[in-house]
């Protein structure tokens, strides 16, 4: 017979007996009923969490290094009575095992083909196609890719420079924004590379304030993206903690910008090297607010600092956890320091709900460019610093 049943009988007796409804004991019985309800709910929650922890143990690879710890945790989880404190302590032990035993080679395939290099393309009258590498992006749905706002700002600046050049010299040059998928060798439009038709930066982004949310998205002008990264939910990233294992994948600028002489079979510095993203892993070092003077809270600490080194070109790379979910967009150095950080993905979730703008030069997919690039080995394209190309044409 349950305690709740006994209390129910007592409450019924007091209700039926004359004058008992005003008896102080009646209020005490009701209070006990509320406590029993809370206790039963708590027991149900603990049981649900216990089952979840058992599932996490079952999915973990047993090795000589972790076998004893796994067996000990499993034995404790089999006990009939457990408290919320017991569950919290075991969750911490399991999380530590997961961090120590993560096999990134099993996680990375889900993201490998969602990562793209961002280029500014310039078809020239002599038939050449010059491309400037600006950063990294990663696909998040059928038509959009996340990157940094400062990458998009540079694309806009280059189009403005080209427009000024056309006005000055009476030319009719046009540019393309395009993204090319990781591990692409030969180019096929709307399969492993796409032209960008629209973009959007975060409404709070301020290029003069590096502490503002430096995130943006690019939207392809036509076609469908096949491989996408999964974004962590806001509730997931609000639970991030120092020491948590994370990784990133992007295109270091010193490699992509024609700088592989001596370490790659690229004979001409103007040629683009093989488009292969670089993987790095580490842990979260700190969760910071955007300013030292800002209030520290779960929502305000959207600057995710980590202990792996990132360089120019990896701006816009996905930073992901051991489940493969993206928890941040890689950015650059923390203002006025050498600390590497990213923008937590809840800021990207805010961004994705907004409407995109059209690119400054909506030439998009000109057929002559598509024909020029179709099936072409990416290493035969000519790398350039876009501003220098315009200066040389001057």
C-alpha cells in the first residue's frame, strides 16, 4: 500500500467528518500529499536519467584503460535506490570517460563534406579565371552555409572595389562569390561547388567591435547542398563546460593562399593546392562574455575559448563536440590577446531566422563561367590577392 493511497484515505475521512475540513491536520495532510507527488516525480526523473546513463555506457567502446571504471559505474547504476546526487556524480564520471575515449575518426566523416572554402572569383577578358581565397564555411541546410561576418564583409568590399574599377575605366568586369566543397578535385556546378546569390550578417555584428557576434550565412543561388552539419540546440550549448572535448575542420590561409612551396607538389605559387581541410582537436578553455565588463550569465557567455591554435583562413570553420554537433563558429583571436575562440552557435541560430540580402553583383551563374569551370581540376585555377589583380589591370 503506497503512502499516497494512505494520505488520500485520511483526506477523505477529514472531509466527511463534521468540522474536520477546518482542522489544522487537514492542511498538514495536503502538504504531505504535495511532497509525495514531488517525491514520486523525482524518482521518475532519476530512473529516466539512470537509463540514459546506462545507454551511454553501452555505446562506449571498452578498452583495457577504461574497463574497470565502466564496470564500477555500471554496478552502481544497477542499485535499486539512487538519488539525484548519485546520478550527477556518475554523469560526471561518464562524461570524463567519453572525453578520454572519443574516436574523432568516427565523428569526422559526418562533417568532412559539409565544409567549404569561400572564394571570390573574377573572370578576365583574356579567358583566365582568378580566385581569391577568403575563409571557410559549412553547410547547415539545403541552401545555406554559416561563416564569419568578417568573411562576408570582405566579399562585399571586393565587389565595391570592382565596381569602382569599372566606373573608372569604363569596363564591364563582374565577380562571383562561390564555395567549393572539401576534397574537391574537379569542379562540377551545383554538386561540389556553388555560386552564392544571397547573404546575411548577424544584426548585432559591428566590424569595428570584434566582441560583437561575428557570424553570417551565405545562400546558394541555385541547386541543393547534399551534405550538411548538424547544429547543437540552444539548450545544448547553454550546458557547455570547461574541459569538454571539441574539434574543428577548416582551410588554413597559409596553405590555401599559394603558400605550399616546399611541402606540396605545387610547382607554381599561383596555383591552388589540393583543397583538403585541416582537422584539429582540443578542449574548451573558458566560456566568456563578449566584454570584460559584461554580466556573466549562461546566455551572455557566447565567446567559446579553446586551446587549439587557429589561423587565418579557418575563419568560419565549424567547432563541434564529440557527437559531431556544431557548438560554435570558429572566429579568430580574442580581442587584444593570443587566445583562440569561436562564436557559440546560439548566435547563429538567431541569424538563420533572418531574411537574406542579394549579393552586390548578382551575376551569379553566368553560363560562360560554368562552362569554363565544368570538370576542371581545381589546381589549374590561378590564385590571386583580388585587390592586386585590379591594380595590375589598372
